């Protein structure tokens, strides 16, 4: 959420990069004495660690074969997706598992409550940006789309979408509950103002899923059918309005195929997408100054292109284990009204939907890896 409006470095991702590296070093210091005990005490942690080790090996291979070690280590401006960032994500995944295993349910909820408050603060900053109080955050810089301190409307919407439901973990007295709903509405409007197609469609689909689950009366059936109609109309309108960005993504994906197959084992290296893709992109993209292709607009393609097949297998394995376990636990969580698990699952799914059409930023990756690690082993009886 941090931003340096007057910094000499890149103002949006650079402060988050510093926070990521320093925070992960602190977490590593905390995890070293406790991790061996966690591994011995529970079998649930072993399979995720196996795929995490494969992902780590893939990162090292990509680093060794990178043509520029400085770029490989620190990453390129403005994404900063170098080896240090990915090692930090690995630490965050382990930290998520350790947090789920070693903290009480009350302590766990406190952390996600703080995340929801951070999201609300970012929403408020997004609204204030319309006053031009901080010129660098002015929505006019991004076609009048709100992006707050995240630097990009799509990233902003994804973070809010993944955080907003945690506000319901607060349980104020009955006559103060309206405050929670005001904050939730504030977040919803922020997502609409960002005009992020993936986040808006996810929320509509989530509403449909909820109504279908609750469909016991004609009222719920009518509401579900109405929402499905809204999805069709909304999807068509967004496609017509911003079809260029969709065609650009498809062109990038098509152009990357030949490059990926030629270096499938070792990849092209951390943050080396722009130099590698420069010559194979269609002329319509090469000659367009608005398009600087330094990402695949898809997390899976990012990993496969930059880090090769070994890291890809580890990444997919982690995702598969996390989603499989989460779906297995979801029905019991609904029956027991485990709001923390349900909201974490919604958060992770929303982030996964985002990464299907966009490359994850530092903030998105931090949330994905920590939440995935948390869900991998949660819920479980607290251990000492």
C-alpha cells in the first residue's frame, strides 16, 4: 500500500519492494528456529514444501542462465520481479503455513482484519485522488480510472477485491454494524471506479454463486437469473469498449509460444521478458508507444517464460495442492460458519482470476503466496 510520491526511484513498486525484502528477512529470522519442529509435527506441510523446493530449484536455474546477473537478482524497473522477490515469496508461503499452524484462531483473524483496514485506507486515498491533492495519484493519468497507491487500476481493484470481505471478521455491536456495510460499499464503488473487468466480473459471479447456493425461494431464483443477464450485458459492453487490450493480450500470448519452446528448460530469466519479446511482437504493438511489453499478462506464462519448466512444475504443484485442499475443506467450513476460511478462499480465488489475465505485482504476489500457504494447512488445532 506504500507509495513515495517524491522519491527518485519508481514511486509505486519500489517502496513495496523494499518492504518485501526487509519483511521477508525478518520472517526468515523468525522461521528458522520453528520450521524444523513444524515439519516434524505435521505431515500436511511436507507436500507443499516439496513443490516449494522444486519452485526454488527452478528459480536458481533461471538465475544461473540469465544473461544479466544484476537484473536477475534485483529485477527491472518498474516490476522488480528478480530472484530476491521470488525468494521472498517462497518465505511468505512458508510463513503462511507456519501462521496457520502456530497461531490461535483469534490471532489469525487479527491479521486479516488489519489487511481489510489497509484496503479501506487505500480506498479513501483513491477517493481523495479526485481532488488532485496528490498529483501523482490523479485518475486522469490512467484514463480517469482510480488506482490509489497501487500504481495500476487493475492491481488496485484486485487488492481491494481480495481484502474487502475480511471487514466482516469484525463483529461490532448491533447498532454499529452499519459502519461495516458502509466500508464494504466503499470498497465496491472503488472497484467499479477502477473499471477492472476481471474484478468486477468476479464479484458478479460470486454473487451468482451465493444466490444459487441460497436458492430456496423464487426471489433468489429471480435474482440469480437477473445477475446472469447483467454478466452477459456487462461483458459485451466492456469487450466493445476496451477490445484493444484483449487483442493485445492474445497477440502477446501467441508471440511467446515459439520463444517459450526454444528455452523451455531454463527460461529467459527474471524480468527478461521485454528484451526477449521485442523482436517477435507484431508491428502493431512494436510501433505503439502505449505498449511496453514487460509481462505476459498471465502468471503461468510469466513463470514458464522467465523461469522454465522446473519452476513451472513447482508453481503449478503448489497451486494444485492449495486449491484441492481448500475445496475439500470448503463444505465443512460453510457448515461450521468458519468465516475466516471462507473469506481467505474467496480472496485467493479472486487473485487467481486476476492472474489469468494480468501478471501479478509485488502486492498481488505477496497476498497470493501468504494466503495459499495459510489455506494449505488451515484449519488445524493450534500446536506449541
